[in-house]
């Protein structure tokens, strides 16, 4: 398996996030990826390589150009307001909710941050754009590597910040560019007529759903915590099936907090059956391991050994596959859990 590793991921390192009413150290840290790298090297899993330059044109076919341009310039604008801002991270504090206008882009920086975000737990830092852009390059390169190889083949975008909460024109949930969506788009443009995205992160991939909700060429499947109680709350319900051309091309499988591996597996098998019925030519796996029983911000009960079986089930699709790294915040165990998925998949 080719593993495209983001060499500058550590440049995105938020100082603090808003969590349950107070500012706390960020759960999404550079150490998450380092533990994964260590586990892969110890087991001899994958062929590590650096990405090429990011394809900005493709990124702007998934995300709106004004959003991408904002991300590219946001830190410079923030510091230009006050040089002292270089010692702070950007956190939004105002949002255009129901009835407010989204079409006009304000000139006020705080208003623009709110226009392009949906929560206050996703700090934008000095290195966010560089790290996110390199991560997008990993996802696009992984998709192109899979497309260039005949038969069942897999590659991974091993990167952070993660991506599945980032929508066409908004960031949040630690995500800025949607790596799974970029991989799917790259697969489509490389010749796959139909692509499926299977999101196994604890949290619903609201950004991915938003990007493809009206498209018939990409099936989005997500197994996740019930949004009546779990972040991101406002999307992820079972009755969200797609719209317009995308009708019946979105499948949400929400599960209650406390779900164990047996019930979780039944939901995943339902999602994989939908992928087969869709007759996908390739699959993108949004790989979050925050379904782990020890995760500090999630509430499923999977054990480390269960991830071997997760990999086997995904391999059963027998499709070219791209894995993108998403959540998992029990930092010391993230490497073991990701490596188990890849080992199970390869086995």
C-alpha cells in the first residue's frame, strides 16, 4: 500500500479550542499522526512517500473558490490587523445563522471567519493552510495512484488536519479541506464512473455529505453517533437520503452512544451492501478510529483488536480504495488502531 504522508502536518498545531463551555488544549494534535507513523514503521506496513504539489484547480472544484482563497490568506489578514495576533490562534465568534445572508462576503475579518466556519472548536493557526494544502495533495495523489493501477489496489492519505467536517465553503470539527471528497473527485476525474465514500469516524461526515448531496456519481455512507446527542448534531439523520440528482445517494446509519462492536458491525455491513448495490468503481474510506472505547470525546465501544476485522470487512468490497485519516483522539492508541485496520485490510 502506498501511503502519502504529510511532511508539514505539524505546522498546524492549535493552542486551544472551545469545548463544553471552556477553552481547553486541542484534542487534535500533531502527536496523533506521529503515533500512526511509528506503528506503521514498526510493523512494516506501507510504502511511505511525500506528496506532489497540490492541485488547486481540483480543490476549487470541490470547495468554492472564495472559501479556498480565504483559507489561503486568513493568517496573513489576522496578523495584519495587529502584530500581536501572531501569538494567538483564530477562533470564530459570530455566524450567519437562519435568515442571515451568506451571499455577501463582509470585509470585516471576524465576520468573514464566521461566514466560512460552523463552530468555535477549530483553531486556525499560522501553519494551517500549508498543512491542509499538503494534506489535500496527499489525498489527490493517493487517488491518482490507485487509478493508475489495474485491479484491487489501495493507497492512504496519512495526514492531519482531518477533513470530513469541511464542507464546500466552511471549516469546523478540526477540518479545513475535505480530503475524502478530494480523493473521490480525483477518482472520478481519473475515470471512475461511480465512487463511494464510506465514513467510519464516530462523528458524521457533515462536510462530505454537503459536498455530494445533490450528485448521483458519488455515494456517501456514514456510520456514526446519533446526531440527536453527538456532534455535529445538525446533519447525520437517517432520513437524509440525498436531493435532486443525488436522491438515494446518501446513507446515514446513526447509532446510540455506547454501541459495541457487534451492533456497529451490522451497520457497517448495511453500508457496504449499499456500496455494492451502487456498483461503485472505487471506494474512499474516511478512516476515523474515534470509535475506540478509550476515546476521550466519543462514546462507542470498539476495542483495538476489532479494527483488524474492520479492515477485513472493507477489503471484502474488492474495490480500488483510498483511505483518508480522520479522527481518533486517544492519542497513544491511535497508531495501533489505524495499523490494525490496514493490516486487516491487507490480510
